[in-house]
C-alpha cells in the first residue's frame, strides 16, 4: 500500500533533503539507500497510524543502546514528518492550528523554576548580547489567555544547554513563565548561538556519508500550555543566522522567524533597566482548544528527569 502523504510533494521534498540526493558530496549509493529506507519508514508510520507517543517510546528503546538516535531521528526528518502528519490530520478535521508547531528536540529538562509574568533566564555568566523577548498568549479568537505557561529553553553562546553541559548552573537559560489576565509574558536572557552535532559521532558520520552537515541555526524552544488548550510545541529561529534555512533538523517553518530589533539608544536601555545595548523580539503565541484526550500534555518521549534542586 502506498501512503498518499509520503508521495506528496512536501514529503518527497523532505526525503530529498534528508538523504542529500540533491547536494554534492557524500556517496551517491548511500544517499539512495538512505532515501529508500527513510521513505519506507515514513510509510510504515503513516499506514499504521503510528502515534507520536508510540514513535517516541520506540526511539527511547533504541536510545538505550545508541544515545545518538535522538539526533539521527531529526536529522533524517522523522521529527518533522510527525509534525507534517499532525498538520495533515488537523487539516482534514478542519482544526485551526494557531502558531505553527515544530520539533521539540532532545534537550528539554522539566521542572524549570516558575515565574509570574517575567523571568530572567540566564545566570549572568555569559557575556553574549542581551535579549528581551515578550508577547501575548492568545486563543484562536485572538483573546488573551490567562494562566498560560510559557516553558522556554535555549543554548548559551557556545551552543550548549544547561544540564547536558555540566559547567552551567542548574536550569540556566530555562524558565517557565505564567501569564496574567492580559495573557502577556516577558523574559530577559542572552541571544543564543546555533550548534553542531557531536564531532566524530555517529550522527556526523552518517550525515557526512550523504553529503550533509550537522549544523542547527540559533533558536529558542517553547512549550506553551493553558487550561483547556492543546499544548503547543514550537521554537523560533534567530533571524539572520547563516543556517536559518539550512537546518540539519529541518525545524525552520514560516511564521517562526520573528524580527529581531537591536537597541542601542539610552532611552530604550533605560526603559528595560539596562546599561548595555540589547536585542528585542516580540512574538505572540496562538493556542487552540483541546480536541482530544491527552493533547494538553507532552508526548511520551524519553526525557531527563527534573532536577532535585533548581536555581532561584
């Protein structure tokens, strides 16, 4: 049986990207084999209606013996393909999806400190450019959503994430922010950098065989949740990054590249309580109403446990 979704132009374009068949470099035979294997696995996912929970539980099983499966999966487009399937399911059911979803990635840590309205994400040790990001959480009708939780995490200027990089303090660049009645959230942090897959690891070796790199553009991850709403898994990219539209994990999506405005005038700095230039991103999240049991919570993918002690 042939999957209509896998045969669609969007899925075929995705397969061309993940297999590197349109790029120079790498082994042409390996590229064709990788394309066929990944296409067949996409077809199995679609024909058997494999749920995201089932996929992530399977990936967790594989990671027990090979931890880099958590990077190989997005590199071969599986994370993005799951998003494509969910988008198509929503389209067929006439469900408005609000802010575009995109991949979670393997570096989330639950249990970040919870703040009301505003949070400082970084611990002050990184000398990177200051970032102020703010916006409103809205429902499908455009109304502010009170008591929404914006769970945010990102890398430092070396492209490393706290917990996985033990030199950083616990929950550095990670916080949860609860919106007030006006639906607004705001945080101060540093502009993150992109990163590459581990050098000489299995992911880099596989990508090298098919002529692809393992670079990700700078980005910021989010889970956004609220009572009665579907949980939104998404991330924004930092505009101007050289890998913005060449992400090895294929997570860049239209609607998730907000403008970044740089301020160096005294009035703007004073208004933010800063004595240094900073960058500003304004971005509103749109949530949709819950339609299925379980769509308000996280998918059952392997994640590290919450830390016993959190930063203040």
